[in-house]
C-alpha cells in the first residue's frame, strides 16, 4: 500500500531546530520510559498479584484469565486515546499534547497503588470495577503518548537519521520494563510473601508520581517541532484531523496497523505471558517452568537488556537498508521463532535463557524502526492522528487478546507451547504480508 507522500529526497529542517539534540533525545526517551514503567508495573502485578487480590473467589485459572481480561481493557482504550490526543497533537502541537498524555497515565497509575483489595469490607465489587476504570485511563494516556514521543524525535532528526532518532523513544520500553521489574525483584527479595501481597506491590505504582514530575519538567522545556510549525505557517492545520486522515490516508492506516501486529504479539508473549509460565510450578494443573518469582524476573531483565541493545542497533540498520527491507527480514525471523518456542523452553535453563535472548533480540529489531516507519506514512498535518491510530489499533488486534489467548492455548496444550508458537507465527505472517505489499518510506518529504 502506498504512503500519502510521494518519494522525495529526505528533507530535514532547513534551519537549526529549536530543540537541541540532547533535549529531543531526553524528552522523548524519558517520557516513554515513565509511561512504560507504569504500564509494565501493571503487567507484572497482573501476572503475580492481581489475580488473588481482586478476584479472590475464583479458581486459579479463572483468576488469571480475569486479571488479563482487565489488562486488555487498556488496549481497547488506546485507540480512543489516540483519537483524543491525536486531535490535539495535530491541532495545537506536539508539546502540549505530550504533557497532557503523561499526566493522564501517571495519575491513573498512582491511584491504582491506593486501591483497596476486593476482600476489604465493602469493596468486593467496587475494587475490581475501579481497577477496570483506572486501567482504561492508563490506556487513554498511553494511546496518545507514543505517537507524540515518536514525532518529537523524528521531526527533529537530521537528514538520513530519522530511524536512529526514532529508536530513542522506543528505548523507553526496555528501560521502563527493567526499572519496573528490578523494583519488583527487590521487593520480592526483601519482603515476605505476606508483606508483598499486603502492600509491597503498591510501591511501583506510588513511585510513578516522582517519575511523572521529572518527565513533566523535561517536556515543559521543549519547543514545537519544525514540521508542525511549518503546518501552522502554511495554514494547513486540520479542523478535524480524524476526518482528514480517514479521507486522505485510509490505506496507510490499514498498512501501518497490520505492520505492528507481530510486534505486539511477540512482546506480550515474551513479558506478561512468559512471566506466568515461568513462575507456575511444574506440578500445577497446567505445568509451568517452576522458577521462583525473583529468579525468573531476573532472567527476563537480562533478556530485556538485549531488547534495548537491538532497539538502538535497529535504527542505523533501518536507515541504511530501508525500513521495508529491514522489517521483512526481522518478521521472517519472528515467524521462524514461533516454531522454536516449545523446543527451547523444554530443555532446561539454558534453553529458557536462549528463548528469552532470541525473542527479545527480535523484539528490539522489529520495535525500534516503528517510530519512524509508521509516522512516515502520513503527512505532517495528520501525522500525530494517523500514526497514533494505527499504532493503537494494532494493539487492539495484536496485544489486547494476546495474553488471554496465549494462556488459553497453553491450557489447551496441557503446558505444551506449540499452539502458543503457532499463534505468534500467524501474527508474523499477517505483518509480513502488509509490509511486503507496502513501499519504502525512508525518503519521503517529512515536512510535507
């Protein structure tokens, strides 16, 4: 599918950007680090704590499924967040919208840390309901965050380095994951099980308030991006960006959405799903890998370091090879990896660690270029809305059902993961078709 801008020589701002390189990198990366820290704190708690705290009257499997169903609520909310924040991002600018999205996400996460458990008298129904509401608000905030951070980085990038600059907001994902899970490991090692379940799990959510303050301080110092300033100067600001993007760029919306499906499925398989499998006893009704919580989270953190390394490495690769050729190769790798999940996880700790390292390496290579690839499909006047909607609609298709579906397939297979791997391979095939049918975007005129 074609983009909405014709191929042209890469166009960087003709004058020096108002934002310095350090400020652009710092503001785009710290914002997504905070957002993903909040998001992963919930993902970890959804795997380890929330099933018992908010769904105490259900059996173990139903508790997990209920917890991950609430986890999926945020993905349903994210397209709504992309419409809301995309509208203002294309109407009033990137900076103000990024500040607002961070506040929404941060406040919702902080309030989750204060929420009473379902067994608290009078909260049996209210606690799960409020958890759903706050999770929905998390999704609204994250729905507007990613696109703004990606545009902040790429719309300030020098010529020929958009993919490299786009990797900096993407680094927020592994950094946020590491921060959240290191904190959970420390809490697990220093608190008893009773202390952790009673109050220890709340600490990451409450600490998010301090991180949000730092993020707001950095973002308030930003100037508007050159691309959006040009839209203002040329009086091309859309009255209703949503209407304009669906009228002029519906093909790129579909292409960009499908291009992210495999990325989302892979990520939530590697994090939320494998956290459950890794910490489930080998003698459970559906046997897991039998690692204690701290050990497996430490293994995950090691894997996520590779996620961060290859996210950063993917930028120069995509700038050199082109987004399309790079992503086609990586997506083929993800499809093959789906067949390797069961064999690798069946041969002991060495195999489990290999599965984590390979999976997170592929995750970095596919996730890194998306911050340049998706926005490049849209013109500057609807770029926030278009990239936000496609990114978050992909979350509905790829991420929202993934933890629930993967746990269900794991149960059907009585602990075997062939069906889980097949689910990932199917997602990779969908993404591969979309990218293969599309065109290269690295040379589009980014100021158009």
